[in-house]
């Protein structure tokens, strides 16, 4: 009898903890490293996992590098083989916290929050501080953020032959609906 009660309590408590985490398995990350007057250097990954703890504001995201799609197949091949080395470094991982996050304060109008965390990419970790616009809709919690990083911060070398065609500063957009 005691074992049954203990198991029931554990199941109920694990269920309530699980309710704190909301997830998106189809978050979208787009990055751009274009330079004016040259071909667009832009890719999108539509299968990014993003998890938010609605009680604490902790947030984590995982993107598989080979999930990024470019308009030009050759650009995608160079990105995976020469720049990001996706066989050696297959994923990008972000872990952080949304400062002052309160799920109960969300409305249909986006509210700005600061996200502090660490982005792990290409075997390097870099501190990120970004603004996110977060709102509550019938679809779930919408999160949108834009921030920039430098390729050099992650030891991603841009070959001299294309240095004037690919920017070191990479603009990143995140768009997710968490449920």
C-alpha cells in the first residue's frame, strides 16, 4: 500500500513539473551573413527544438547544423564542409534565461524581455544577450528574437578568396510558437 501511494505521488509531481515546460519542435532560425552587392548568404532551419520553463524563464534550444537550407546548394555544401564543419560539430546549442519572465503577464501584444545565455557553436561557447518579443496567442506562446554574433567568435574562418563576399557579422532571427 505504501509503495502504491509513493508511486502515485511521484507520478503526480512529475506530471506537474512537466507542465512547467513548453516546447516547440518547429522553431525557425534564419541567419544572414550577406554583404551588399554580392550574392545573398542566408539560410533557414525550420526544425529547431526550443524548450521554455514557464515557471523559471529558463530557455534552451537545439539546432542541427545540417538542417540549415540555402537557396544555392553549393553554398550549403561549403557551409557544412568548410565553414561550420557540421560532421565534427553537428549542432548549435543555446541555454539561457529570460530575465523577469512571468507567463501570467503575457498578452496578445508582444512584450520585450532580455534573454541572457550561452551559445555553443563550432566547439566554442559565447555569451549572448538578446531582446525577445514574447506574446500569448491561441496558438501558444510566440517568441521572436534578433541578435548578431561574429563568425570569428566561434573560430569560423572565412577564406581570403571570399572574405569580401561573406560578412563576419552574422544576423540571426529566431521565431517560435511554444505549446
